[in-house]
C-alpha cells in the first residue's frame, strides 16, 4: 500500500491506497483527496473568521443565509444526532470551549445555547439563526472530511477496471474501503502510547474520543475539550469511546454521545448501523441502563 500524509484538521491525515495505478495517477488522486479535505477545513473552521461556519455564527436572530451543500449536510446530521440523543451531542457548547481557551474568542458575551435546534433551523441549503450562540463543528466535521476524501478515491476506483482499496485516517478518525478485515489498534486511555485492543474494519468507519490529550488543570479545575452539554462541565474520564459506523461523520458525532453519557446503551444507535465500545469497560453491575 502506498501512503501519503499531511497536517490537516488539527492532526496528521494519512491516505493509503492499494491499487495498480501508476505513480503519476496515484499522486494526482491523493492530491485531489487532500484538496477535498482542505476545502472542508476552510468551510468549517471555527478559527478562521472568514470561514462559512463563522459567517453563520455572525448571523443575528431572525437572519437567514444560503450555505454550501457541505455545511448543510453536516448541520442536518448534527441536528439529527442531537435530537436522537436528547441533547448529548450539541455543537452549541462552543462558548464554553471559548471560555476555557480551547477555541478562539470570536465576539464577547454569547452564552452557550441549550440546544442546537433552538439556535438554528435549516431548510434545504438555507440556515436561519433562531437565537444567539456559536456553533463549533469540531465534533463532527473531521469525520465528514474523512468521508469526502474517501469518496474522491472511490469515485476514481469506479472508473478503473481493477480492484482497489483505500484508507483515510485523520488522527484515529478513519474510513476504509475495499480492504477487507483492515486492522486498527485502539489506544489504552490510561497509557495512550500503548494499544489496549484491536478491531477489523471492512468498508466501515471508526472514530474514537477521549480526554487524555486535551486535559489540563486551571484554577483547581480539570478541564478538557469535551463538554457535557446538560451541565456544561468538562468531561473527565479515564475511558475512551470508539464507534464503528457506516460513515466517519456518524462515528465522530456518536463518540461524543458515548463520552457524555458514560455508557453505550443507546438503542437508536443500532438503527444507524453503529457499534460502540467504551474502554476500559465498567463492571457489569455499574453499567447504566437507558
């Protein structure tokens, strides 16, 4: 398998391709996949004041703007997961992450929104701001970018007569196509430099969320880049949540649901084709029942 990597999406993105195409075709294809990721990063960056996401954040209540198909797809999925999870997934917690210094301050005085559905409404490719607030898509956009890069590769493979496969890996959020039984190691959340187990993926996506890299102490509090939407407290746990799903966008968002709830027992996830794993697993008599 031939591989290329670039720093994107706040991590190192690696693309691997198994194909008989020549080097020129391989390099051009991988460049196209990276370009797709770069485009999505520009659209959905909270850090870039000129991004399409920040143009949405700058809307006043009652204002509407047209958005790209990429932003529309991600927002529709985010709203869907928020509703299914009863608010355990909520990109509207961005102001809390601003206060803790995990994302930059775009403007003063905006409170966290209690629900994304209370902040925005989307119809086709029109977004209407319903109440003040900011959206941070960091909990779902990386997965979408992985999916879209893999789609670029799959479309190219469909035009070839030989079988091909690929994997797109953005810091552990990854999607696999055409590589049956592709092995993936899962980090030990207590010792992130060591594996605790492994999984095999076949035309599936995987995402993992944990606190081990973002935790820090401040004013006697332990903060992390994961927020429990109901209490607006930092999620601090020695566990990690991994989700296997048909798309990396779904897997990415659903890991936040598992981390916020502390368990994997969400019956509606089965309808989404998702399998969940919380490591290390709690004792059976301590596992919550939903």
